[in-house]
C-alpha cells in the first residue's frame, strides 16, 4: 500500500510540474559571431632573420545562448551556455582556453540561477551567476561564480548583500574552515538622470598557503563607487576603487614579514553628442606595485573583477583599443611582447583616449580613437628596472553596417606604436610596431 501511495504521489507531482512548466514563458537571447583577423607582429621583437616578425591570420567564432524560463510572475530561471567557440580548424572548431575538451565538442554550461521576488520589496538571486561586473565597464571582467544575493527596495534604489563561494576546501576532508569566500554589501540607485552605486567587498581567503617564509592566510577589502549621468548632450560616467588588506599574513612563522595591500584605480569618461556625431575623452588609472616597498603591494584592481588571489578570474572586458588591453585579442593571440608583455587585462597603467563617432547614414556607424598609455610604476626584474614606463600609443578605426536589424558587419584596423616599455630591462632590445586588420559578422537574437 505504501509503495502504491508513493507511486501515485510521484505521478501527481510529475503531472503538476509538467502542467505548470507548459504554461511558463520561455525566451532565448544571445549572439553568434564569425571574425577574420590578421595580426602583424604580436611579439614586438625585431628579428634580423625576419624583419616582419611573426604574424597570425585566422578565423574564429563564438556562440552564446541565454535561455530564460519565466516560471511564474516574479519567479524565473536563467541559463547561459557557450558552444562552438574557438578557431576555425577544418572539420571542427579548435577550442580556446576554458572551452577545451578531448573530443572538440566544445560545450560550456556557464550559468544556472533563480530570481525570485519576495514580499515586502525583497528579492533573491541564487545559483551560478555572473560576477566581475559593477557600475561602469571600467576593468569589469565577467566570470561565473556560485552566489546568493538578497535585494531590498530602499528609497530611490536597492540595498543588496551577497555571499559567494570561490573555493570549497572542507568537503570530503577532515579540515575545517579552509574555504575561500566573498561577502559584500552595497546600494544601487537612480535619481532623475543620475545612476549611482556603492559596494564594499570582503574577500576571505582562508585556505592556508606555505612559501619559503612560512604559512599564511590572505584577506582583502574592496570598496568601490560609480556614477552615470546625462546632462543635456553630455554623457558622463566615473568609477573609483580601492583595494586593501593582507596579501600575506603569516602565522607560526617567527621573523616573517607580512605583505600588506593597498592600491587605487579610477576612471572617467565623457561623451558629447551632436546629432549623428559624438566626441569623447576617457581617462583611466590603475596603480602599480612600487618595487621599492617589499612589505606592501600597491597594485590596484578596477571594478568587481578580483578573485581571492587578488587578480582577475577572466580577461578584463574593458577593451579600450583593438590591440592594447583587448580581451578578444589576448584570448586568440596571447600576451603581446617578448622582452616585456601586456595582456588583455589592463593593470599598472595610465591611459588617455580621445574618440569620435559618426553616422553618415542610417545603417552605418563609424568610430575612430587615439589612445596613449604608460605604466604607473616601472617593473623591476632580476634587480634591474625596465628602461621605460612608456607602453606606446594606438590608433583605431572601425566601420559597422547594419545589414538587418539583428545582423551587423564590422571592419576594423588598429595600429600600435610600441613604446620602450617592451624593451624590458635592456635598451639594446630592438622592437617593432604592430597592427591588426579584422572583420566580424555578428547575429544578435
């Protein structure tokens, strides 16, 4: 009799669930792009045997879908899947880092999370969701992370709190309190034409680490704030972040010196709109680590992209140029330089850019920019300082034509004049400039 009741209960739940799901609203969005790219000299090293330097010419693509199941009013399930992402390689797509598996089937299920509205203006989000983004696009680097958010309506905005699990270190072991976790509290609001937000992160790296000096833990605080505003034809956005705490806090290690942390980053971008045209200026600064202060790391990190190691978990989505500090460039080509390198994540830098946009016809958008960058601190390697802090400058131009409302075709050219930073620690190293030519077909749905 008990087995019969159990079977009937299971059947009843199945019927109820399928009936409920069939009435749900199911939507899918996403994009698919194909890009051809030619890179002239990523190494920047001038080789007497090959004055042109190594080059790269290839096609690559990315496919992303975002299904959303609206189960009920105020309750939804969101999913993100990346598939068939990487280099064109004959009969299959050759996966980029993070998408690899043994049979090249290239499927990456990135996110699954629930959004639920609760009584009294409360809401919750729970599951594998997006991390690494806050405020402006300054130094954001979206990644996937297990998080729980709680939202509460308050005044002109929303109070939020979150906890995130970066590493589970206790499960299946006899260890206690060896997890790596994040906690944050913040407020996001909007008053008339001004959007703003503040957020304070506490990053608790509780898993012990051992080096030659002893055993240590790590923890950091990361307060940050941003604003976005429209003032007639002027659009203005800005963000500031500070990162402080302990990179290394030794215990049971007499004589070991702790390594403190304290670094700033800041960004401002202003754009003046003039009908079919616009001009703008942006400035960015990420503090670099002073090599003369061995007991403190002054490197700044922008936005909410930091992980428990105090670094980015993904390439920075802030792409000011087509070459320098560009995440797509770095994902497909790798770090730029030989004697000294830069990656797709901006760090230790001052950056200034002027740019302009113009739409000569309804479906055509032109964009051009000039960018200059230098290191905030000259690195020191093997006791030798770099010969220069000059990254160089870059000129970029793109043209985007809207073939359909959901289909764009873009062509672009970027030319990077390499500064002496890329000579590393020796002025005798010869370097050369770099350029990229690309075209991209993008379907948005």
